[in-house]
């Protein structure tokens, strides 16, 4: 079972990154958006990995923070919550926000995630009740702290953000509208535009 991978980031195709290890093997790894936005082509990185094995596929899911991987593993054990939905949750909410929602029965926070309705949100809250104590006291991360740096070409920025939003489950028109409404002169990289588009879609 693969637990961590370290190496050089070879290419990025939101939300997938290819990391080349020192042994010459390149691993394609899918990330939640906040983790993906911390990666930069050509740099060395080390990521926590969940090795997901199914009858028809073997996938690697990467996380910059061990807490993200740990809660991802708890989420995919819940009936009706697959890897895609768990990634969407961690792309929209921080671990602290998920923990706070569970402790306060705040299903409204989970309903913001694409693909999660009220019934699914309530099922997730019920299943996670009492299972997140290992994460201790955590302060919800502000939107400004969620994302790192990425590409600076305007067309590439828009394409990457649109692809990332659609991978989260948003429809093409929704993604394009959010990007259009989020654009401003102050936003000049993928991370900031993605953050702003997610805030548009979440109603903030």
C-alpha cells in the first residue's frame, strides 16, 4: 500500500498532477483543489497518498496535509460517498469546517458541495459523529488561506479553473458563469481565480 510519494512535479492538469520519483517512475495523482494549488511544475514535493483499489481501477489520491487524507478515508467508508464526492468535499471545505459541521449538525455547509443533497449531508453528519476527535481543536481555515500559487497565463488560468470546477461536479455553464463573475484586475493566477469562483458558487 502506497502511503507517501516524493519527487518532482512533472505536469499539472487540474486536479491531476504527475510526480516523478527518483527511481524514474511518474505517478498520476488526483488531488482536492486546495492541495493541487500548492503544486508547482518543476519543484520537489512530498505528498500523502491514499492508494484506492477497485475491481476495475487503481487510483492514487494525494493530499498535502495528513489530516486531509485521514478524513478522506473516513468519508469513503460512508455508504453513498465515493472518492469523487469525498474529493469535492475537501475541495470546498477544510477539515476544520467539516469537523465543525459534524459537531454542530450543520448540514447547510455540506449541501454547498456539488452532488450532496440534504439527505446525503445528514447521513454524512450522522456517520461521522464522534469519529473526528483525533483531529483535536482546529480553527476553520479562511478562504484566503486555502490556495497556493499556480500558472500566470490568463487563458491557461481560465482553462485550469474551468476544468477544476467541472471535475468537482459543476456544470460547464455554472463554471463559466462563476469564472466570469469572479474575474477582476486583482486576480492574476489560478489559485485566486479558483478561490473567487468557488466563493461565487458557494454563495459567499
